């Protein structure tokens, strides 16, 4: 698989954060993508069509996907039902994730319909660290493809406001300048998402990450994005679309070389994101309801780098 190609928006933020060396090291990092895809109990995929970014989720007991080594990288086979929500003639991008085990990887490629499955020969595949995920697991005994419906809601809708206020797991939908969609995880304690319905504004802190700035770089370049916030109890999700602005706050005094850093605090600030919301949607049955895994604790930047590292 060829090295990850950073575009100008990603490079701009890497320069601001003094993390170019760390990002360059990660450009050839793949990691256990196939293993993580086969163990995922939630897969969130996005696709940019001519007018919008579509999103779909596959949830349930693993394995949801069948990932394997291909001739030039990794290929991920998924249920054909996803093509009812995502057009198969454009690239898909997203995340395979198991929050209970704190394992997640990003994948992207042009889908190919093969009989009863759709297969993604990955042009992008890399494993993320284990930080900031709330440990939850999927309910249900069979795979579920959602959402089953998309319902517009008012920006001050009570369910929307409460779901965002208490939300701990979200997915940021962005698009590269050349039209490839991406879905990345955003997580934190309740209250990390700050929504002001009167101002139509959603803000959150971007915590210290790996220094690649893939999603924030997309926002910097295109400005448009959406945040999907899970409601664990119902499996529904809030989708908030709009125009966003990312501001970098942290710049390491010495050039950052290592992707993983241990900090004195669990949620160190890297930057801030503010989304001016223009549209709100309730995604019905986006995924199966999720339950907390009490025996697991959230991994943060206060943990050692050995704990943060994919394993």
C-alpha cells in the first residue's frame, strides 16, 4: 500500500502543531487493520455524492466484516445491504471500531460489488491509537445496517439537545479536497460536546492525537462537515451538518517525532472546533443500542504510551 498522501490542509495544521516529523513517520503506518476490522462491532462509513455526504453504519456481534490481505494491501468485504444507503460508484471511507477493546482503524477505497458482498480494496488503511473511547458493546444477535430513516428535526429539539449534551461517542464526517469521504471517532466525557441551539453552534475540544490531523485538515481545506452523535439507549443518532472552523492551540516547543505522548492530564487540548449548524437530522436505528462495559476503563493521554498503542 502506498504511503498516505497528505494534502495542503493537513500539512498546514501539522506545521502549526510542529508535528510534521511524526506525521511523516505515520504515513507508512498500517498496523493490524485486518484484525481490527474482523473484530469490530461497529463500522461507520461515509460517501460523498454530488450534493451531500451520506453515512451508514453496520453494527452487531463480530465479525461484521471479512478483511484479508490483498495483492496490493487490504481488502474488506461487507454486506451488500450497505449499497442501499451508500452509492457504489463513489469511494467509501470510514472507521471500523470496537470501543470495548479500544480498537479502531480507518479504511477507504472504491467499493466493488461481488455477488452477495461489497468489497473495499483499501487505498487508505491505518490503525488509530486507543485513546478517548467510552467502552461500550453492541447489543443484538445479528448484523444491522442503518439508519432505517432520516428525519429532519428542529435545532432546538429536546431529544437532540439532550443527546448532544450527554453524548460520549461521535463520528466526524469530512471530505478530502478530491472528494473522498472519511468518518473518524470523537469521544470524551459527557459535556465534551458544547451545543448552543440559540446560536446554532456546536463546539468541542480536539484532544491531543497522533499528529496527522487527517480530519481537521479536511475541515481546514473544505470547511464543511457533519458530526454524528450516538444515543446508546435507542441506537438512534443525531446528525448535525454545517460549516466548521478548526483552530490549533497546542504547538510543541520541540518538533514532535513520536505519534504517542503521555501527558499529565487525561484530555490535553490540541485545538478547538466550532461548527455552525445549518441542518439537524435524527438517524433512526443508526446502529443497534449499545451497553457500557463496566469492567473497562477509558484510555486517555494520561496512560502510558504502551497502553495507548494499538494492541
